[in-house]
C-alpha cells in the first residue's frame, strides 16, 4: 500500500464518499483527479471516512476488479497481522512496567539488599520481585551486558542436564550484576568503549521537561545521554533544532 496515496485519497474523496451510504466499493470516484482507482472506505464512530488499499486500475472489467480487491484484502490482512503483533509486544512491555511499578527499580546494591530484606519471608514474593527487575532491564531498558545468562530464571545441572529454577540468592546476584553494569563506564564519552562496557542509558533519546515556578511544564527538549556518572544524575546535551 502506498501510504501517501491513501492520505491523498482520504482528502480528495471525502466529499465524494460523504454522499454514499450504501456501499464500501469505489469503482471510479477519482477519475476527475486524472486517475482511476478502486478501494474500500470505512467510517469510524465519529463519522470520519478512511480509504483502505486504494489502487490505480487500468480497466473496469470484472476479472481486473476482482484481482485488484484480492490484492487489497491481502494488504489489509498483512497490516492487521503486524498490528496484532505490535499490540501483543506493547502489552508485554506494559506488563513488565506495571510489575516494576509495584516493586520499584533497584539501582544500587544497597537498594537490592534493602528491598529483598523488606519483602516477606516468602521466597515466592522475592522471586517475583527479582524477576520483575530482570525483565524490566532486559525488555524495557534493553540493557545489554556481556553475560547474557544474567537474565535467566533457570539453570542446567547434573549429568542429565536437568533444568532447575534459580534460587533467591542466585537471582539477587544477577540483579546486582546488572546494577553494576549499568554504572560501568571507562571514559566520559562513548568513544573507544567496547560494546559491553557502555552503560545501557548511553545513546538513548530522552525528553526533558522544564517546569515553571507554579509547577506547570513550560517547555520540553529532546536530547541524548552521552555518559553516566555514579549517581542518579545523567549528563545530556540538547539536540540542535
């Protein structure tokens, strides 16, 4: 599908389509714009009309028309599949974010020990909290340590390679490794750093909001993290506009 063509069609055909209430099939509604096209149109709850899969046509024969609409339906099907995949991915990320909101993001060894110590003696809750830390750093922050197995929840043991769950102590150790990795830096810039040594926040785009004296957001700027230091502070430079 040509996105520009769809946008143009929506604008050009709005007046034409608003006159038609009985069909979703367009045979020759764009001829006055020096082109012949076919497509589907639908309307949303607010009455806005949308053109789907607009195609230029050479003839209005039944065979050509059928082929054109088969192609349109295939395009719509592909877009729908992609949309469903994106929704599923976003839903997972929302789940990881929701879990971290329950437990908080632990950013130092001391915070890890403190929170683990305050959670009930039930190992199930501790494991849930530790998994939330690992999932959030892996899938949302997209932290990339050299040791990929730090994100694992299980390990293989014994001659028969039996897989068992990691203990609270082992998961805690992995979270601490990621905390340490997040603050590992070999220079004040990304230059000359190996991939595994670059803090996961370096290079990320961030949006900074500046508040007025009354607490309202006066303005915002987009920038990129150029380095991190051993505090919560982040050094950034503002993009040029």
